[in-house]
C-alpha cells in the first residue's frame, strides 16, 4: 500500500519468486477522501507524503501526513480505505508552521512495547532549527515532545520506520545537478545501513516500510516518486537487513520479558 502526492491510494499484491519480489499483481488506484467523503482537491490539500497502517479493533486504520498544508489525517477502512473519510489529528503549532514544501515528510509509529510505546513520530523534510538540524515531533506515548535529528552531507529526510525492537531507521535523499540523486538509510544511533548514488539502481526514494521475511530476517522496502518526469522512475526496492543491523530490542523499563 502506498499514497501519492497527488492525492491517491495505491494498493497491489507483491509477486515473489524464490523470496524476491518480481512483480505486482491486482493494482488498484483510488482517490483519498476528505472529511466530507469527497476526493481531496488541489496540491495544497492532496500532497500526501507519510503513511503508516495498523489494526485497531479489528479494522484497518491508516495515518497519512500531508505537507504544504501541514496536517495528519486518520482513515478507518469502510470496508477499505478507498471509502474512508479523512479525520484530522490535532497537531501543535510547531508542526503546522513548518516550511510549506519541506514539511511533514516522515511518519513512523513506535511498537507498543518499545521505549516510545505506540507514539507517532514525525520528521520534517528540510525545516531546520537554528542549529541547522531536522526538526521532529513525538505525539503521544511516555516521551512526547520535540527533538532534533542531526543533518549531514546535505541529505533531507523523506521517511522513517521503527524496527520491531524500537530502534528508528531514517530514509534520506540528496540531489545535485552534477552528482544526480543519492540516498541514505541510517539508524538514529549513527550507523549507515545503505548509501547509494546514480551508479546504483536508485531514484527519488521517498517511502520506506519494514516487514518480516520468511526466514525471520527483517526486510526493508523503499519506493520512489518519479515526479511525473520522463527522466525519473517509480521503482520498488527490497533489502534483507543483516542480523547486526537489527540491534537488541529497546524495551520499556516496565515491560515484561
């Protein structure tokens, strides 16, 4: 499942061969609906960037962040998300006052048993603080508040996702006329898991998701936005993370074994 920054849901079923994704089947496209059940209209309202899904009371629920007109909306399947009306999630002014086209890009939800206990975490693409670092916000959970993510090497933030044990991965991108596109995935403790440039099969990578593999490994998926450009591509990449990239779970102090 994915969202587009022109206001659409996209769903498809991965086709695998020998543990590798080789295609997508049953693709579907549907407009994202506003609170009145109408398709979101205009770039100001339809610039969807971050997506996280979860099950609540047996129903699929999606959280979607939007930049330009910075907002976070909750969708509950009726019976699927194509028929779900978006309900706004209240955000503090420190989030809604971000730079218009460099705002709510990354959205992650912490595992329930981790140190952040189900909190929502958002990081701005390139709305920097006075020290030149990325601004972030934690909503809910035991550690709600603001934080800064160190910016380096001209990389901007495009997405984030929590490993099952509670460690956070951040997807970053960079573009220059001379060097072309580059991407980086790093843990917030500083370890870089992936760094690639135009010499590799990458593009404008903007989305990241994690899932368990058949052999118990953690799989990381990255998806790109082609910006409707003839020289860019929408591609889906999947990586099997090595065991040492997934550290020991960071559980809450009051959590059981």
